């Protein structure tokens, strides 16, 4: 089965979620496709932008 994403991180704008996102951005294999999810699109954009180039910038 072909999947668009390998992992979806729910709660990425919270404390533990942000730590997890930062860890994944710097340690996950580059070919791994990871998405962040949460209730606030604005907070998600901020969280993604804080990860820098490793985040890829997709929406």
C-alpha cells in the first residue's frame, strides 16, 4: 500500500509535541514524510517555521 505520509504528529503545538517535532526534524531519515497536526492552523505554521529547513514547509 502506498501512503502519502509515514507519520502524523498530533498536538505539535504543545510542549511535548514541539519537543517531539524538533527531535524528528533533526533525527528522522530525510526520506521520511512527517506531518504536524493540531487545532490551530496559525500555531501549526509557527511550529513548522520554527523547525527551519528540516520542516520542508509543505502545507
